[in-house]
C-alpha cells in the first residue's frame, strides 16, 4: 500500500537518509496499530490535518492510512457509526522517534482503552529503534 509515509521514506532513502526512512516507516506502523484498533472496535475515523478535514467517517483501513501524514500532524477523531459526535481523538505529531507519534489523546474510557491495547506494540517499536 502506497501511503504518504512510504512515499516520503522512499525519497529519504534515495537521498541517503536511511534514519529518516526508518523513522517514517516506524510512524506508519504505530499509526497502523492505532487505526486497526479503532476499526476493530467498530468505530469510524475522521482525519483533520490541522487545516482541513481530509477524511470523514471512514471504516476503510487503506483509505485512512493514505489520508495520514500529509502535514506535520493529524488529529484522528473516532466516532460511533452513524453518529457525528467524536467519542475520542488522538493527536499525531510526525518527526520525533516514530514509535511516539501519538503525542496526546482524549482522556476518556474509550480512548484510554484503545491506547492501552496498542501500548505494548508501541513499546516493542521503541525497543527495536
């Protein structure tokens, strides 16, 4: 699947920036864990890139992943299907170490449960860096 992450990683690698390419692909994996967990729970996902809504209420993994990383950060809003109200959000900041791309998230039971479910995978990413 061609995403912004993979496009930028290919460019970085071609320019000899292997560390940057690795970080981008690590961010993609971390974001993938988040999106899969949201979808596993039956939620739909909207993406705001800081300036506009680039995706509204999707339950398609590929579409969601392709909407991420067009800017320096995204806010992932999760919603119950058929409802317009966000039930949680995750703020993604790109450019740190990759595994810590989730910079903040809603402090509510649903968002906490989602993060708790993926935290071991994020920890494993950190340990592999």
